[in-house]
C-alpha cells in the first residue's frame, strides 16, 4: 500500500516514546488512512518524493507548525493542509492525528479536463496550503471524507464492488476540485477567469497556435511576442502555469489527438506525431498519456 511517503521522526524530551496508530484502506484509485502520533513533542521531516503526488491532511487532533513550499503555517484540530510531494516538508507536532488522502495531480487534471472540455486552457494546478473552518467548502469536504472512511471500514469492508468505490473516488475528486481553494476551482464551478493576460503573452500564444506545425524554438516565439526570454517565461507561468515550450507541446498534442479522434487518413500514429514535431515516440507516448490519461492507440480504438 503506497498511501504516504517516507518521514523521519525526532522525538523530543527525556524518556519520550512514540506510539503510532495507522488505519488504512485502498480500493482502486481510492487511498485513505488515519494516523495518530501519540507524543507531546515531535519533529518531522520528509524530503521530496513524487512529482505527481499530493497529500491532503485533515487534522483530527493535536496541533503544530510546518514549513513547506517556502511558507510557514500553523495547524490544529479541524483544519487541513495540502502537501505537495514534489517539495520537502518539516514540522513540529504535538499529539498529532489526521486523516490523510493521497491525490494525483495528473488524475485531478484529467478529471478537470473531462468536465470543462479539451478546448479550455487549464493553468497549473495549485491548492491553497491551509484550510480552516471558515474556508468555503472545507467542512463539507471533511464530512464527505469521514463518511467515506466509515463506509469503507464498515459496510464495504468485505465488499469488493468496483462500481461503488469508483463512485466514491469520483465524489472525492469532484469535491476536492470544486470545494477546496485551488487554481481550477473557478473553471470547474463554471465561473469565468478574469485574469489579465499581458499583450506580449497573447501575441506569443496566438503565434504558437498559428505555427504549431512549424519548427519553433523559444527564440522564434520571443521574437514574435516582442519581448525577452525571461519576460516571456514569467508571463506564461503567471498566465497559464507553464512555460512557452511546454504550452507548445500541449497544443501539438491536442492537434494529434484531434486527428486520431477524427480520421487518421491511413497514416500511422508515428507519422502523425512526427508531422507535429514529435520525433521520439517513447517520449511522445508518455506525454500523450500524461496529458489525456490514455495512449494514442486507445484514442483510435475509442473513436473507430
């Protein structure tokens, strides 16, 4: 079971003992556990682990202070915080207990894309690090997690029903994106994004869309935008949560997918991919799967 990550503990105080209680359940993509660390003073550190992983902690007892992603924040019972497993964390904890829900950035992104459609540009996925009782939606989501935990530990403990567990997984995914503060929340809930995109970023974006089938480098895109490399990189990160070249790769992947879904005209996947600038088929397949949650061959099979 791979629900958490490696943590190093440093117990404070003379003759102190660490009593750990863990209850965990995993069914399909659904992974949830409750952990209790029965010790009054404890230092915890954990290095970066998984670039795709997130851990949502729903604190049920104790309190503490943590340093993560360049921020310092406190937490206590009834609150929650999100840990990005791509970044290290350190914390001081007192009698800490929490539900821990493991999430995948890729699966959250794929779910969001299935809701809003492939034509909507999604920014980089980021969550507010801390959720308190006054955070809109937090108490609803916390109640759902408690319900899922009790159901999986009770009526469904011996029942392996993939339909039911898939529904629970979908509920948690939908509520995570729609109720908890994150960069997809407005899009998922159908609210317009009023972010002002600088004119030079718009020029670069339009140039990429118009010339995605041509050989393009950062110098070409910067020249079309009329700005320097650094300014363009920062502008794209602020507007879209990604770099210009990563944005170009996504546009090209979408063009390939559109062809595979409609009519490949007798061409192979390799021929279509190469037309749109993908020369390494292994890396192309990985990028395609990461973006759409399926391989190119699966796309063809679904639409023929």
